[in-house]
């Protein structure tokens, strides 16, 4: 701004329109340069918190193994009682995330579980309706403090509150859609399915397998324990997050991501499909041998380029989307939904990292 004096009069000259536009353009460029840096810093902080969550889950699983002689069970069935007078039966039991509650400073919540009843009964609604901070990745922001209500989802006809998890235990290379002894025996991860009645504590005579630390012969540093599975990544639209579940499939997470349930796509997942599989592929490849929604049982995250995994040695590493993986389109299945690779085809590095005793040799520069 220039000032000129003519006689006794003071003349003030302001900015021209061109000068003002140049200043605005410079400010806009500076903001454009700063925003990515700010967003990158925020994402780095969220990713660090996610890594910390997985470290705590890994430590809790090892403490569970030390206390009980095995890691928590994977998918299992549990007795349900129909208080409306109907028949009793078996349905999805409590998952491994429920099993490690007592080792994640959640002992009061663990002690509140009525272990004689399944997670879908009204007497356990307080527990399943409680959101657990350690189960939430900050980058999976849509499920933070999210509680939806499933109308008459309970075995006893009750309307139940549903809360979610960004993490799941790895059951191996595939999640079978058919529950039988052949497909369960083929599950090769740390959290295989238990075929039959079971509880949170290890069943002394399970018809499936519980895994002990000695059973990880591939090496704990080469075996997945838990992985990310971002629920919000596959939401329909943002407004759906506020839509109550009503049993008709109209809410985005109705069939997956429940932390209490041991089922595929809830607290269990597998490496049948590569991380962060594209949404169009999810809609095409689902078949009769998929034990749940493809997106729900597949590793994913909102971190750019990959997802975090907790390994059985207690470390947490970032697995890139570009990791070597088998050609899932070429997979065929036998009558028991056990995947069969074409002759001459080998499983990928990603699948090898999910097996506990596959005998694969994997170097750290392969992922």
C-alpha cells in the first residue's frame, strides 16, 4: 500500500484487483501443498495406533496361550436355548476376540459373559453391545462407537445390539462354506474351526483343533496371528451407517464384523483372496464355498497400499497389496469345499504366511 502527500492532502492507494488475485492464488497454492502433509501426518498417527492395537492383541493371545495351554479357538458352535419354548440347538459361539478380553484389561467385561449361553442371546446383550477401543483401527472411523440393532437376531427372538471390530484372527488359507471334518482339518492357520459344541475355554476333547505354540512349526515370525479387516471399506454409502439393521440386509455391516461372533467374516478371516480386493471383484467371485461375505473374510484396511498384520512372534508388519498371492480365480473345490490348486500351481507368499505348519521357506524380502 502506497501513501503520497499532495500539499496538505494524504492520498492512500490500495491493492489492485490483480494484486489481490495473486495473493489469493499464492495462499491457495500454499494450502494445497500443506494439506497432503497434514493428512499424511494424521494417517501416520492412525497407522501407529493400529499397530499398537495389534501388538496388544498379539500379546493377549500369547498370554492366553500361556494360561490355557493353547491359543483361543476359532469358529465354534455353542448351545443356544430358545426361551420362547422352541427347540434348543447349536449356533455360532464366542470368538477369539472374546477369549482374549481378560488379557486386554477387560476382565470385568469377560467376567460378565454368561458362558453357558451363546453371544446371540438376550442375557449376553450387555457384553456384545459394548464397543472395545482396542478392536477399532482409527482409519476405520465409521465403526468407532457404532452400535446397530439387529431386529430379532437372537436365538430367543430378542433384538440385539451389535458392535464391531477392525481386526480378525487368521484361520488359514481359506474359509470353507461347508462345516465338515474334511474342510476343518484342511484349515491350516492358528485359529481353525472347532466342529462341535465348545466354550470360551479350550475344549479338552475338541473334534477340531486348538493350536499350541509348539504347533507353529513354520516359525512364529512367518505366521499370521491377527490381521486388519476394515468394515467401512465396503459400506454402501455413508448414510447407510445410520440405518438400523432389520434382518433384511439393508445396513452395510449386517452380516460381518461383529467382534463377539466366531464366524467367518466376523472375528475370523482367511487369505483365500488377496488384501484389499477390489469391490467389483467382491461382487463377482463369491461362490458356494465362501463361508461368509467375501469382503468380510478378506484382509483390508484404509491405510494406503496394504494392511497391518500381527505375527505369532509378537511383531506387527505392514503387508502390501502387491504381495505375491495365488490366482484365486483358478481355484477349484472338492465336494467338501476344500480348495484344489491346478497342477503345477503353488500357493503364494501371502497364503504361505497364513499357514502354521506348511513347511514353506519364506525370506523377509518376499513381503
